[in-house]
C-alpha cells in the first residue's frame, strides 16, 4: 500500500505559517485534525481523480505529496476561515490542474504506479480471450501445449474464408 501521500511534516514544511494555526491562536487546528481529517480528505480526493487512469492508491512521489499537501492546506484554511485566502487560491488551483492533467494523461506519474489500460467503453477485446496461451510463464509446464479447441477454431475460421 502506498499511503500516506503526505504527512503533517510535509504540511508544515510546505507552508510554515500552519504552525501558528496548530494548537495556538483563534483558529486552532490540532495535529490529529491535520493528519486524520485534512490529509486523509485530500488523499481521498487525489485517489478519486487518479482512479480514472491509475490503480489507486498510487505510489507516493513528490508530485503527489505536493498536490496532497496543497489540498490539505486549502481544506484546512477553508474549514477554519470559511474561505480560501488569496495567497492559498493559486496553490489550490494548481493542485486541481495537476490532478486533471494526471487523470487525462497530460502528466504521467514517474513511479511504478499502475495505469489502467482499458476502461468501460474502450475494453480491449481479443479473439483469443477464451484460449490458453501456448507458452506462458504463468502456466504450468504441462499446460504449455497447443489448445486443441483453438486449433479447431482456427481451422474452421480459415475454412470459412475460402
């Protein structure tokens, strides 16, 4: 499993003024809230966007950490202040833009995250789906023989072409 995409330390290092909101001041935010609510919500949001193109959860990498952290900060600020401050809005917009690009293929994750190769209406169909491969590393040695049903089907298909 690839979680977490970001930690409370990532949030603090990307936006130091958050320190003043955590446990002090008028807009108190507890460390538990940062980790269990705001980061968790951002991770779920990231997964929801990436599920269009990747098997989620993906492997955490700097871009995913940046997006998750910026979303966490924006969610925290909105929750505590009731609006996004002007200096946070560009970070939030950039995070959404990168998520859109990742889910549409304009950006690609560089980790070993698995991309989905087909989806509902673009399912890759093959005439050999119901037959065993003749040679395959996943089949036992005794199963690596020509499938007689496949041979007969191929003969029948060729006979109908003539």
